[in-house]
C-alpha cells in the first residue's frame, strides 16, 4: 500500500510519478524501497489516468455502503437464533454450568 500512497502523493503534488520519485517518497517516510516493486508499480500505472481511476474508486464504496444496512438487518435474527441453539445445546450436554464459570 505504501507504494501506491507514494504514487498518489506525487500525483497530488503535481510531480511526475516515476521510479525516482516513488523511491524518494518511500525513503523519506522511512520505508525500505524494493526496486522491483517500484518498477512493477510504474509499469502498472503506465497509460492510467490517475484522476479517472480515483473518481471511479471513490464512487464504488457509496453503492456498497447503501446496500450494507439492508443486509445487516436481515442477518441479525439469524445470529440470535444461532445463540439460542447454542445455549440449548450447552444445557442438554451439561456444559452450561462449566460455561458459566468462564463468562
């Protein structure tokens, strides 16, 4: 992640995102820079419009966050039912007393 952050920081500062720049940012942050990872990052970013990629990435979590409450609401009763089943199984096996010792 720190390699991507370095590239984003360079882009935000209006600097060219290249191997030397990424290495300089990583070194300044106290991260041991791996030359092969830097080269792979620069190669992966070749021809990528960073602004467009950021805007697409920023739009995606909004849709996921909107759907999350509906899914979370439906899952809650299942957890309660599961707890009741576990409690019933403990009582039947005689482990309820031992379980009470540990909270």
